[in-house]
């Protein structure tokens, strides 16, 4: 039963990967005609011949030479993809860790406040900040650090502590407040349960009840959100990297997609990079899944 | 009874937003034709666009002299239409798909799982840009509609998943069993049993989804992925550049992204603030509705 389920999810993962590859390999050629009024009329209809040729040559290259092709600069794709992923990985790991390390205490704090009349300060601020669009915070931070430099912090740093601290701080904002919300809700629902009341009635000190019973069960609930948070961070990473001009995994893929307003330059699409990074993302997401699952198992044994 | 503050604030903000979108163009100080005014005489001095904040331009003007406040107001209708189109499409397809998949087996469930996996392995934003770059969509005249479809498609999995979970939970209820035992056809079961029970949650999620779509539009704007690039202007050598003729807020952001390279943040923050306001309005409304439905209990 378990084996059937894992085979099925593996099959779906393969289908997904093939679907992404097929979309990435669509040829970017288009024809332009001039109509009688001298307007340029572009035509982007799919050229099936070219598409088939793209797929065939890519597959041949992949299965025979084990390579994903070359980037627009002529380098082999493999090392470029690995480099891009390695640039992003510390930021993702940092943002996830900071998210949980700061989010859980904030959630506990929110819950404790919610029973007083200052509850707005707790869950109110949490809700407000996680409802804001991420690009808003990004633009404000970029504006502020450029126009009012504090202590020589460089927004666009590529090495030094700022190169990690700034993107991690930016990427961790939403996770912190999202986890705070989840934690607060999980604690609230655990507190109402019978075993907690029993423990309290039996005279167990409050903090022991809290840490031994409430928190460990709530922790299991909170950790189910590890994977969706990881995926969210991958998504928000695109804007952070784009605005800081860092070719991490997300932004490098965006560059490889080569969406361009000035269409003369759409010769730069790199399907190999897109496919390579997409594969990297899938592996990462499976890793998040695994970590979340293991962490949950460790906590909900009791 | 404790007043539902969130609902009042959210409702008020949303109504104001709709009022601006529908009637704003008719206000006397709004230039609904969005005329360009590249030069202006003021006190005997010749001024060149962009103009500073003044009584004539309460929020300043663009590089071509179009009043920013007018542009925001005129663009509100376009933006809201796009947002509603995307959300409605998501739910129109997501709800039936989720309902059909409630037993967690069969074709609908496989399709839903596939869609969810597809758009969670590669982040939604990147998938949207990947689809948007395909020449068939990029150069078609109906590009805006394709983009609406793409933006809707990318999150259908999430909507369907939520509906599936809730429908699965509902299936176990006694009155559902009664309905099935009476021999009701699936369609009637959906219409008379599932939908009324799911409706409150769906309304809340729909409001929050409006906010999410608007955030997506804003993100695409920052990445200069235009939703509706407008006419093409010829360059040399048979190439051409899209010239933006749309006024939705996402396109406004894209128009001003080059200003960031010169350190001019003022012009880009205007549409950004408009988006933040609208997102807050929808989120507050959604949260307010959620509190209201939770207070009244299920079956409201």
C-alpha cells in the first residue's frame, strides 16, 4: 500500500518534470509581417517542426552526452545550475531557520497576549505584516538603505555578512509571521483539550504542562507547514534576487526564461538552465517534505 | 454583541475601492482621458514633465506628463476587472474539480494532484512568467485573456485542494449519507448539499484570493512582465518593442521600474501603495467574514 503510494507520487513527479521540460523547450521563434498600414504584426504561432527538433536534439544531447546544453554565454549548463542553487541555498536554509526560531516564540507571545486586552498588539501585528505584499517591503528596504545608509550596510553586497544577512532577513519576514499565526492557533486548539485540563487539575505546574504537553503536540502541527513554507520562500526569493541582482536559482531561471519587452533579444532563452533549475527545485521540495516529515515524527512520538 | 471591527473596516475599504473604480473617472479633478502634457508654462517658466506634487498633480505626474492620480483612478477599474476575472476563473474550475475529487481517487483526484505538484515544484511566479514568455501567448492580440487564464491556472490546484479537503470532511457527515442513500444524483448532491455547506468558507477564501491575485499582479509588475503590452513600436532590423498602453496598476509599476535604477522610488511607490491598499481591503474583508461565519456557527 505504501509502496503503491510512493510509486504513484514518483510517477506524478516524473510527469510534472516532463511537463515543465516540454514547456521550456517551446521554440521562441516568431514571424513578423508588415501590414498595408505599415504596422508590424508579429505572429507567435507554434512551429511544430522546430518544436519537435528542439525536443529531439535536447533529448539526444541529454541521453547520449549527459549534458543539458549550453547557456547563452556558451558555458555548459550543469555547473551553472549548481552554482545558482548554491547561491540560493544558504538564504533558503537561513530563512527557514530564522522563520521557525523567531516565529514560534512570537506565536507563543501572541497566544499569551490574546487572553489580555492587548491582543491586537500580538496577533494583530502578526496578521497585518503577513498580509502585506512582499514587494512592498522589498522596495521600502531598498529605498531606505540606498537613500539613508545606516552603518555602511550595502544592499547589493555580494560578499561579506550583508550578502547573507540582507536576503535572509528579507526572505524570513513572511515565514516568521506565518509561523507565529500557525503556532498561536495550534496552541489555542491544544489548550482546549481534555488532557491539558486533566493535567492542570492534577496539580501539574503550568509551565510543565505547557512545555511537555501543549508545545510538543502543537510543534507537530506547526512542522507540517515546513514544506509549504519552503516553497513560499523559493517563490519570494525571485523578487529578492531580482532586486539585488543576484543570479541565485530563482533569478537565474527568470533570466533563462528571457521574458523580454524588447523582442529582438529573445534569442537568449536557455531551456537547459530552466530544466536544470526546475529539477533542483523539485529535489529541494522533496527535501523539505522529508525534513518536515522527520521533524513531525520526532515530535509526535509522545 | 461585540462589533466585528475587521468586517466594518474591510467592507468600508472595499466599497471605497469599488466606488473609485466605477465612478472615479467622473470626478472633476480626474483627467479621464489621461492626456499627456510634456511641457507646461508656470509663472512664466517652462516646466518639463515629470511634474512635482502640486494642486494640479496631487501625486505628481509620469515622464510624459500624465497625472498620476488620474492614472491610478482610471487604472483601478481595469485592475479590479482583471483580479475578479482571475479569481472567478479559479473558483469556477477549482470548486467542481475539488468536489469531483473528494473521494481521493479517480481521474479528478489524479488531475488535482498533478496540478498541485506541477505548480508547487516550480514556484507559481516563475511558472507564470514561463508561460507568459511563450511566443504564442506573448504575441497574440488576446494576450490579456491568455494571461488571465495563465494566472488562474497556476493556482487552480490550491483552490481545488482546499475544496477537496472540505468536501471529503463533509462526506462523512450523517446528512450527506442520507442524501446519498436517498439515491440523489451527484449533480443534485453537489448543488443542494455540498455547495451550501461549503459556501461560507468559499466566500472567505475568495476574498483572500482576490488579495493574492493582486499581489501576483504586483509581483509581475516589478518583474516588468506586462499583462497587456499594447501596441508594438517598430525599431530597426525587423525588431520591435512593446509600448505599454494599458493602465492597470501592474503595468504602472512596470513602467516605473527603470526609475529604480536612478534612485527615483517615488513614482513606483504610488501604484505599489494602491495595491497595498486594495490587498488590505480584501484581506480585512475576508478575515471579517471569517469571524462572522465562525461566530454564527456552521450552517449560517
